[in-house]
C-alpha cells in the first residue's frame, strides 16, 4: 500500500510495532499543527516543507509556544539541586572552629599543663620541692581532727593513687613537652620543701549521683614556722606591716618568734570526697619531675620513658591558688559492648583514663541487636543464646567490679537497655516477644543488621521486661537508667499481621490492650505537685492526631516507663522519642540529643533537659568508611579531629534559661569498627578534648573563647601521661610539634 494514500500519511501495515505507534502518537501530540494539516486531506507536502524550512525559524516557533514550560522545569531542577546540596552540607548546623590564638585568655605555665584547665587560678614565680617523705593527711572541716583510718575508703584509695602518680614521676619523665631538655642545661630546682598535703573535707560519704558537688580549692604556698609553736604563718612579711603604736621591742619579739625555717604548705579543701578526688588529680599535675642529674650539679640528660630513675619533684610557679568546679554535672563516655565485645580489663582501663581528665559518667551501652552479653539470673537464656560466644559475657561479678572501680574514681556507671528497637538478640531466647527477626533486606526493617525488635502487643514481652528491670535495678545503683528508644522501625512492626491490624484499625485496639499489663495513669499538674508523684506526670511530645504506629510505640513506653519509675530510676531516652514520634513521656525524662547539635533547642522547648552527643562533633567511631560488605561508601558521619571535638559549643544557640536545661554531654564510641585492638587509640586523646569542654567550657570566666594553641600544648602531655599509664592513646601530631607548637599552626 502506498503510504501517501493513508489519511495520516503513515503506513497502515499490521506489522508495525507498538513502540513505534507510541512514539508516533507522541510526536503527533507535540506537533499538533502538522497532524491537523495531514488529517484535513493534504499530503505530506506541508510536513516536508516544515522540515525543509529554516531550522532557526522552527526553533523560534517551538520556543515561543513552550518557553514557560522550560523556565518552570529549569527552576524546579535548580531548586532541587540547591536543596540536595544544602541537605548534604547543612550550613545551618556549622559551628565555628575554636580560635588558634586568643591572648585575652589566661594561659597555664608550660611546665604545668593541667587538664582540664581550672576555672579560676593564679600562680607566682617561686618553687617548692616535694620532700622524699611527702605524705597526705585528711581532716574534717567541722572538727579539724584527722579522719579515722578506714572511715573514708574511697578517699584512702584516691590518696594512694595520687602517691602512685608521684612515684611514677620519680621513676620516669614525660619527654614530649620539654623543649629545654635538648640544651642539657636544666638544673635541679631548689627552694622550700613541701612535706605534707592537708585535705579538709566536709562530707567524705556523699552519694555518687547526678548533681553531686565536685568543687574544690587548692592552695600551694610557703609558710614560716613559728618557733616553739605548731602553727604556720604566711611567708609574706605581713608582720612588718605593723600599725601605729607598735613599739620596736614588740616588733623584735615578733621577728624572734618567726625565726623558723620557710617550708611549703599545701591545702586541698572540698565539700565531698568527689571534689577531693579531682583536687588530687590537679595536685599531681602541678608536680613536675626534673630528669635525674648526671652529676651532683650541672647538666642533665633526659632518660627514656622506661628507664628507672629517682627524679626530684617540685611544684614551680608557687604560690598557686585554684578555685575549680565543673561547668556540667554530666561528663561521659558511651561505650557500646554489644557489636564487638570488650573484656572487663578494657572497661577498667577506660575508667582509669576517664578519672585522669575528670569525666564522671560511663554510659554502658551493654545490649543491642547483635548480641546480649549481660548475664541474667532471672532469664539466663538471654545471654546463653543471645551472646556472641558463651565466654564473651558480663557476669554479675563483672558488673559489680566495674561499678566499684568507677565509684572509687567518682564515675557513675549508667547502663543502657536499648528497646524496643535494637532487640534482635532478645529473640534468640524468646522468639515470641520479637518481630521481623533476621528479616531481609535488613535495610527495610532496621538501621543495621540483623533486624528485629520487641512486640508491644505480646503480654510475655512485659513479663520478661519486668523481671529484667527488677534485676537491673538491683545490679546498677545509679538513680538514672537509659531506656534507649532510638531507630524504631515502623516497617518491622508492619510486617506482623497482628501489629498491622492494630495500627490500621483503631476500633480493634482495646481488644489487644486488654491482655497487657496496666499503663501509667497520666496525672494532672495539681496531682503531680507532690514530689513523690511528680515523675508520673506524662506529657505528649507532639501535637495533633497520633498515628497508629506512634500509638503502638506508646503502648510499649507506658508500661516500660512505669517499670523503671517503680524502681526509682529516672529515665533517659534518645532524641527520636521527643522529636520524631507523638508519644507520652514523663516530665522527669532526660533526652539525649545525637543527630544534630541544633536539635537541643527543639527538645528544650518541650521543657525537657538534654544530654548532648552531637554526631557532628562527638561520635568518635565515625570516619572509617562503610562497614557493610561490598560497599565502597564513606561513613554516614565524618571523622572528628581533636580540634573539632574541642570546638563543640554545647550551648552556643541557647539563651540563659535554656542553658540551664543542658545537663552535660557524652562522646560516643559505637563498636561496629572498634574492639580491644583499637579502643584506646580511637578514644584517646580525643575524648580528653571533650572532657575539658565539659569541665571548663569553651570560654573562660570573661567570656573569651579558649584557643587551640593553649589546648594543643597541654593535650600533648595528656596523651603522654596516658601512655605512661598503659593506655595506647593515639599521637596528635609529630613529636617535634610538641616542642615547637607555634611552628605547626595551620
């Protein structure tokens, strides 16, 4: 058939493909004028002429008809690109780096790099020597009498640790921060001798808890002993400042009475034993070890870190006066022991390092979806079937040892029992209390493999949970407990027909809930005025209608919260429960913010206190690339250098009232790519940078931003200090920069 005979000028062959027909229809729709001409009986001449006509004229005609479409499409495309770039870079979340220099901030002497820096201090130009028979005594501020031996075991152990630190300085010398050693011109210091540190403490039996008093004052001066007396007077020639009417005979008598030797005098005052512990750490850092002289006088040679020596000790830059207290009461490290197991000795070593930098909370993320290593006497099946291996567990004895070790150093052990998400390991022992366990692909049902979380509509879920909460409350004495609540997968719950029915059909919910334990009854503000009932006041985190998924989450939370409150445990939850779900939480709940530093203000506006752990700054596990097999992607969060860790201003975007709602912060060490082999180097000394932020703040008492140069000088010594203690802290920079920090500035 002649194609020209066809009304449309298109072949009517039955063998034409459907795709060709589709494309032809599309072209006819675009070129409406051509189609109209052909259907009116004209041949393809007009079409041919259109094709043969000027291309510029054709384009102009096309543009004149569709220019609005192009502009609209281009605008949408540009907007999408800009939005994607903004979401990736998040410029609204960027915080400035701490300044390199700030001469307005008072610096510590180079030879006494105290960490964290005290809030208020002054020093002089003299020196006192530490007597070989130096000792520490403890007195009550109320009576002035020495405390009876054995009546203050925590203080006695703290004193023993301080003496051990001093002995370590006698035996070895930190060589990194010693730029003057290379000249071999250093001489043994001279001056009055300090033979005793007197500790004055008001309450040596204070409870280890949030908000405990940790302040202290430390004074190291020189005194002149009064002849024939047991008291001292300050060696400042104050007696020469006599008033009118004082005769020469009286002055001479006073001078005779002062004709004793000048000696060192040190006093550490604190309200509680926790303040004493911090003050002793500061005192040990004031003490300097001078490398042992090769001869009785003259030059010295620096010994190696392993060489046993008998270095003389002194405290330069006396008189010292330090008034110190922490900026935040919650200063912690989170360690995840589920994804990779850490032996008890690793945890003990971490606690020891924490005490050196005055951190006071060990957030123990002990359970997660990968393993259940915490041995339960109530439900032994959980660790027997849920642990990675039978020997990779924490017994009740292990837990008790860790808690005691922390308490002796003023460190609270705060356990986290993350639920209802992250609980696949629970299902190994009790499959009926979990849903979607090991369901694939895991990315649809969990933040990371294996999938699985608790079933809120299964009555036995709460039987297990109630038994565990009572056991945990007996194991962990702290008044707070972390309930988790992050990354709850709604898809996981929807994979269960029963849970899906509950979510989609509100009329069916009462029937499911009848079989469950009772909920926490919300109280009014007037009912909750009693201190004993204030924790039970429940308020919603969101407004408007509640989704079925959030109602299901609330079913779990109402019951779990009641169990912890019944055991007098104040709950801590992750930020998702406050910001991403419409559920009820008790007014007493503390929210840990991790996704973005800017989310702190959103939580505080709900009237809830926060603990800050922004992944943008304080997730120390980040930056090692994706760990999923076959992936070449980068980590979802970037590596934070110590400079970035040090630059996190926790209250930068908050007003004075909102700042009061910040309880403190934590650095987080999740263990997907961390184990015993790299724990120390992953944590330290970066965690120490956070410790100073939490103790001293990023600004001094005059509101001046603390500079990185001051921090670098001292942090390098902290690193060496930790290495001497057997902690494999990572280097900050070439050791040459420790001796020449100003030459290594960016």
